[in-house]
C-alpha cells in the first residue's frame, strides 16, 4: 500500500501551485486582451489621421481648381485653346492623383467634389464656346471669372462641407 505521508508534500505543493497557475493564466489572458484593445485603439487613431489627411488633400485640390487660381497658371502667351487644354489636363491629373481619397471621405462629399470638378471643366468649355473667335487669352480669363462669380461659389460650399466633416472627426 501507498504511504500517504510520503505523498503529503506533493499534495501540499499541488494545493499551493493550482491557485498560482490559475491566477497567472488569468493575468496573461487579461494582459493579451488589453494589448489587443490598445492595438485596436491605435488602428482607429491611425485611420482617423488618414481621414483627416484625405480631407486636407481634397480641400487643397478644390482650392487649386478655383477659377481665381486657375487663371494665373501657365504662360500668358498661350492661345485660348492651348490654355484650356493645359488646364483640363492639370485638373484631371491632380484629380486622378487624389482619387484614392474617396475611401476616407463620405459619399456625399465625394460626389460634391466630383461635381465641382466637372462644373469647372464644363464652365471652361462653355466659356470658350461662347467667346468670339478673335478673343484673347485675357478676354477668356475675364469672362471665365465673371461666369464663375455669377454662377455661385459651389467650390467654397464643398470646402465648407469638408471642413464640417473634418471637425466631426476630431
């Protein structure tokens, strides 16, 4: 038969070790759970930074396509059709460069940005079509600015909407 007195130290060690093992296991699981929450919080913060950068980039894009900023671009000795071609190309390239920002911007704001870009391009074409064939580049720029001012500042409205959404992120 077994001698219970010889097993007594093992039983005592087991009685002491079990609560320590349970507490250590609980500590490790809690530590892992807290680290996972910390990682998720960092991911959310990083995503918020990306969203804010997207709003900044699209605001800059909208500011660059304001007619007051467009008319000072390029050489003053260009023909009107050359100037329009270069403006359209410049706007399209910058828009394509920033198109990935739609992932971080609300659908409504993105649609307003696209509409603003398209309205500017359409305004340029319409202004060109309505001009006299002998009109100079300066004439085009003047009429283009006047047409934009008389039509309402939809670019500033879109920028203001982006500003409101960006403030909600913070």
